[in-house]
């Protein structure tokens, strides 16, 4: 098979009547409030109809289309229809602010967009491209895309054809566009399908509940690819809803879940009840589950929560899925000889001894170290080659490997904050904060958060004339709230007389607090998480 569309066509011959996509019912949701379920055969019919419409309008290889379809099944329909033609999709994060949306659409050079009604203005306000609306009354029959802006390239879609451009935060304030091809999708799909152990996927049986957005590779590429190989059903709500979680799982007959670090602690805080075991879950797959509650969670709810490691750039992931699992640690599995090689190295790229922390580097087995990885960062060859120095992909994650080969997460070396599954560039937050008149200097770091894996913590030297108090912190939040997305806002602010710097005035973030001291325990740290939540609600 050369394309995901070909995989869809093939799986229909074995599991055509089985469900491929399901949306749980939810009153008040702006799309499909009664829910929906689409079989593999039904999806193929919709995809073919859409593909023919796109092709008739002249679309093909060399074109890109933005999809602002949230978690609507139409996202997958258009993705696979475009995949058949060799057109690349650029998924849109609906929480992007105006300048973020403008950057994504300009940098990706998309030629058109398909949008849900409430996302349309976010695109038309910043880009002069055709936007086709899709709503609950829309159907593949009658869908009319705009004419292609230029002739398509005369090539046949294949393994190395670009299928998606996924933006991922780096160590600078501008996100990088990771180019994804069909080979990447099949590589990660096969790894998921063959991990085994606690992640054994039953062909044509599993129903996987995924409360994650399609604009991330987890739901938008990786699990779709696996489902097309194994004939399993993906259940995709609009987002995580704690209050109806167990009801949704029961109603959709879920047999597995995907999670982020925020989900387990929320579920653990709910009072025990019959719902704790009234489910058919066989496993959970995710990252960021605190080892302090991992065992308690599994004991209470009765299924394994498998911690994994992966990146947008790698696709394939490692998983702590074989006994004995190390659930009291930050273990995430061993290297995979047939799929994903891994080493732990020092700053010079030399492998460190077992038990010593270093940077995790990975590559594909065989002669081509980049086989099945992302194809590179769009318009940024220098960053691509820097990441691949020495023919190993440098992840920026600090890990340690035990004597028996198990990899343990230690910390993130990159200037990245991982909050509820979102990658936040600390540099971007710093750039937004420094523009505030009340801010003289700032350093942003990640701090552990029981609910969201990590939270944004800003150490600020107030500008002259501004007192280091709650009123100033609130004024800073008011200033910056419209400059960065709500999830990037500081959850904590602490005021300092100065920041620790080197002789060349580079901030030494590791010296903000002594080793072992939690910044949030600082008696003068100001907790802004509630204010941040109110801003999120106001923007919703």
C-alpha cells in the first residue's frame, strides 16, 4: 500500500460493515448533538465522493488545504479524500489567536480551507483564501470545492507524498511545520498495531475512545493509520468531559482510551462508585501520568495505563507495555530493534553509561535513519539538519537508561512546557510578557502540575513604578491575554528583584530555585490558575 486511502479501500474488503468513526452524543454541542457512527464502507463512499469533487476542481499533488473542522468526522473524510489525490492537509488549532492563525496560514501557503461555521472568521480575518463551509446539513454529495489556484503536479501519490503539515513548538517563538508523508503514517500505525503486551490490539474488535484533537498527530494521524490497518473503531468526542466520562465510555462500548496527564487526576478526584469498574476498558495509552497515582489508578479502575514516549517528528513511539511494567517510575519502554532505535548521549553525542542521564536520540533501523520520520521542517532546512546531526534525531528530552534497557524520563531539555498535551514555547510567552509596561525582565519555566502535567511559571522583575503584588500580576494578565492563546498564559507569577544571569547576561533558569525546591511552594508566588480558567471560559 502506498497511501492511507489505499489502506481504507483494502480494509473495507475485510471490515466494510464495521464502524470506523463514532461521535458520542452530547446535547448542546454545535455539531452532531445526537452523535453519529460511520462504517468503513460508509467512510469510503463519502471519501470517494469528496475526492471526485476535489479532483474535478483541479486539486492534486503540490496543493495544501487547511482543515478547520475541529473533531467533526468531516475532518477525516476530507483528510482521506485529499490523501487519495496527493493533496496535503494543514489542520487548524481553533484556539489560535489572530497572529498565530495568520502565521500558520501564511507560512504553510495553504491554497484553500474547509471550515465549520464558527471557525470561518478566524481564517478570513487573516488570510485571503477560499473558505468552504461545512455544517451538520452538509454532505459529501453536493460539496463544491473552489477551483485549484494552479495546475497540480503530474505525479502519482505514493509513500513519500506529503499528506499533512503539522505545526509543533520549538525552542523559538515561531512554531515549525513538520512535513508528514504516507510512509510516516504507516510506520506509526504498524508500531501501534504490533507493540503487544498491554497494548495488544484485536483486529476488527477494539473501540478506542480518544478525547484528543485532530490537529495533533495522536488522533489526527497515528491512530487513524492504525485503525485503517486493524479495522478498529475510533470514538472521538469534541474534547474531554469529566462529568460524563464514564457514561460516554459505556454508551460507546469503548474498549480502550487515549489520555493526557490531566485526565487521570481528574478521574481520581471523583468519589468512588459503581462506574469505576462498570466498563469494558482493556488499556489506556498516553503520557504524563504521575507515578504517585499510577498504581492507585490502575487498582481502582482495573485496567493498565500504558505510558508512552513519542514526538510529532518521530511518529513511532516507545511504550512501557510489557511485564514487568515500571508504573512507579517515569518509564516509557525500551528501544524497538525492528522499528525505533534509541540511545542516551552526552553533549558531544557520545553514548553515556547506563544509569547516567543524557539526551534521548532516536533513528530508524536499517540504512536510512530517517525512514518513517517526518520529512523535515518546512522552509527550515537548518533546523532539520540540526535535529538530525550525526544521523540521529535529537529529541531534547533528558532520560536515563537502566541496566536492563528500560528508558526513564528525567526532564525536558528543550525550552518547552507540556501543558495538557499542548507544547508551549517558553520563549513565545517571554516575548509576549516583555512587551507589557509592568515587566522589566522575565524568565518562563515549566513547573509540575497535578492536573495538567506542567504549568507555565513566570519569574518577573517588575518595571520601575510597578509594585510586586497581586494587582500588578492581574494587570500583566490583562495585558497579555490577547497576545497569546489562553493555555500559554502564566498559571503562576513570582516577582523578583533580579534574575540569575551569566557573564554574558543569559538567564540561568536552573538557578531560579535550588534543586528539589518546588517553585509553586514559594510563599510569594501568585497562583493565577483560576484567573486563567476564567479567561478560557470567556474566550470559549
